[in-house]
């Protein structure tokens, strides 16, 4: 169950990163601010290793990046159910 909790936390990090990127893109956050820059780099280091391979495969229609949505859906509907099934199989055997 620790892995599912880690995945939940990572989903929240992805959502926060998406909000942060949009606030930055619309000029609400100033990238010259050192704190904003550090937070942005921290979130990028956490999310880019997972999002970059999805971005290479997924097209960006109209400049909209759907990779965070694909990763979130993959975690919610593929990875977490598989982990639950694996844990059940380990407990029952």
C-alpha cells in the first residue's frame, strides 16, 4: 500500500506542475523570481522523466500538451489496479 500512496502523491505533483506551468505561461508567475524558478525546476525534475517519453509519442495538437493527462490516466486506471492485483496475489499465495 506504500506504492499506491507514492503514486497518489506523484499524481498530485503532476497536477501542481500543470497548474504551475500554466501560471508561468500566462505570465502570472515571474520566472525572474528566484523562488518561482526553484519551484519550477524542482517540479520539472520530478515530472520530466515520466512525461518526456509520452511527449515523444503523443502529438501536441494546437500546442496543447496532453502528456500529463495521459500519465495521470495511466496511473489511475492501469498502474494502481495492477498493483492492487499483485498485492492480492502475493497475500493469497
